[in-house]
C-alpha cells in the first residue's frame, strides 16, 4: 500500500488544510509542511531499503514496487501503480520542491491560507500520480487533475502589482494550453487502445500490454505525434511555449517553484516513459525534427531571456532554453544522454526553483521585479546577492554543480549519434552566460536606483536557499547515487529502442 499512500496523503492533507484555517492561518502551513515532509521520509526510506541500483533488466519494465486493482474491467482500466528508479527520483524531487513551495508561501500568501494549501497539495498529489501511473487512463486522470488547482492559484493569489484582469487572462491562457495538451493526449491514448483492440481483441490501458501493440508505420507516426505535441505543450517547446512567461509572471512564488521545479518535468518524464517505448520506430524517424526543435528552443529562449526586464520572465525564457537540452537528450538514442537528462531535470529544478525563490525575496523587499528599477543591491542585502550569483553560475553550468554534469553528459552522449546538434547546442552555452551575467549586472551592480530600506534574510529564507545550495553541490560533486538508481530504467529504454531500430535497419 506504499504507492497509494504516496498519492492519498497529499489529498487528505489538502482537505485538512482547507478545514484547519478556521483554527488559525498558521495551521494549514504546518499541515502542508508535515505532509510533504512525511512523503519525503517515505520516499527516502524506500530508496534506502530498496535495491534499485542492483536490478537486472529483463524485458522493458521491471518495477521495485507495484500495486494494481480492478477499476473499470469492462474496458481493461485498472488502478495500476508502479515504482522504479526513475519514478522514485522524481517523487523525491517532488517532495523537496513541495516543501520549498510551502515555505515560500509562508508570508507571501495573505488570504485564504487553507484553500491555497489545499490546491498546492492536490497539485503535488497529481504530480506523484503522474510519476506512478502505469495504466494510461489513470495517467491521464492525474495529468488533468493538476490543471484546475494551478489555475486557481494563478487567478486568486497572483501578484498584486498588476490589474487582476491580467492575472485572470494569464490563468485562462494556461488552462487553454494545458487543456489542449490533455485533449491531444486523450485522443492519442484512445487511438492506441483501439489499435491494440483491433490487433489483439483485448481492451486494455495497461502500459505493459500496449508496449507490443502491432500497428502500421503510418498509425504509429500519427499516434506518436499526438503524444509528442501533448507533452511539448507542457514542457514547453517552441512554438508551443506562449503560456509559460505570462503564467510565471502572475503566479505567486510558491506556484512558480512548483511549476518550474516539477510540473514542467512531468513532460520530459512522459517522453521517456511513454513516447519512446510505445512508439520506438516512429520516435527514431522523428528524432531529427525533435532535436531541431530542441536547438531552436535553446537559442530562442536565450535570446528572449536577454531582452526581458521582468525577472520572472527572464527566468521563464531561461527555462525554455534549458528544456531544449532535455529534448536533444531524449531523442539522441544514447544511454549516456538519457542519464544526463535525469541529472539535468534534477539540477534545473534545483537551480531554477532557487532563482524563483530569490526573485520572490527581492520582490518582497522592493515590490517590483523590473530590473530597470534595480541596481546596486550587492552591498545592500547581506548574503542574498551571493546566493543569486551561485545559482546564476549553476544555471550557466559551472563545474561543481549538477547542471554541469547534466549538460556535459547530454552533449557528450548526443555527439556520437547527432554530432551537428551537439556542437550547435554547445555553442549556445555562450549565450546562457551572456544573459545570466547581464541579469546580475542590472540587478546587483551599478548605481543604486531605489533607496528603500532593505531587511536581511530571515532564518526561513536561509534554510530554503542553503538546502538548494547543498543539494546542487552534492549533485555536482557526487552524482553517482542518482546514476545508480536510474541505471536500470534508462538501460531498459535504451535497449528497447536499440532493438526496434535494428529491426528498421534490417
């Protein structure tokens, strides 16, 4: 029952948060913090007591824990959950980011504290469900479950420096884009299930059964493109990225941390877990197009980040640029790149989440995110500028941080299968340094433009940032535990694709 409890605890905790508000505004905060802390403890215990790094691969899927019970047997729909090394890594990351998002909202949220934490915990429950679901109908259910709570967070607790109508517009844009993603995924899943039924006479949404679905090349390409577009919207990849900058601009810091730290990573997980194994031949044929989109996203995000004045929009376009590396890794057909993608997902979640938290701390003090109104902050706030410089360096990919390990493995791994894409992506690191250091110059150096008295960092703020610093350094200095636990899952995907590609070449 470990896997159902990982999903149920945030659901129950969210309801408790909502009802506990009548006993004081601090009660929901502590309940949310305890729930996510308990999930972190459970996931770490599972990590410590399991043998993820010792699994011998056989076939495609091999799970450390599994839970299955009938749900809608008429159509072969089961409540089927499974955990392997990749899933566990993402759940640990979810619990860490969830704790930090709760701490971010400690003083920022001024109204409806219980309802805010209710939505926050339900988002996290949906994300954990996405990482555990092996039945595709159940996966879609959790994928869609995330949307409404995130929409409510945007429109109810959005930043106060803009007209509320703009916040509603940004939330509506987020909802429309992500609903389109869900619609495409629903159509693609139904298409795959119907194709499997016509070929085998069996109604099933079971991932392991659908892996071997006989289908024509044309049908496989069509279904793969449907899944790819659905995940690309959420990732997001240019030109399907239009919702992200506006959403980040209006979302409170806790919501932005959730969004960049976890929600965007569900798409990369979906591509690795579902698209490549379910449609290996079509994915191999599509890889030059996907990697081209990755390169476009890298450069487009970097150029647009350089031209931004709002710190949150700068971070949003920076995230778009970094997702391009993930797309190159996923479609490189390289085991080294696959493991690099896992490291990069974790490292980017840590560094980007920390930068959003620092941006929120600056906003609390200056009441603006416009970099044109900043300057000279280096000597006016103790420690905060130094932390910002650390995570800007991590964002660039300085050795010693997890970002360097992830990008290095991706670029080296993809060089063997796609050297041109790897070389072009490597050149983009120059632009990453340019827009990152330009932001530091505008915010922390130069003449002082605002004379507002600035308070130092609180113990809560120190705790959040130091946690991300330590995790980023540990990942950069000693990534081997992550590589060990993800080895089996990534090797299964690589072997599955390699065998399918061999059939194409024959």
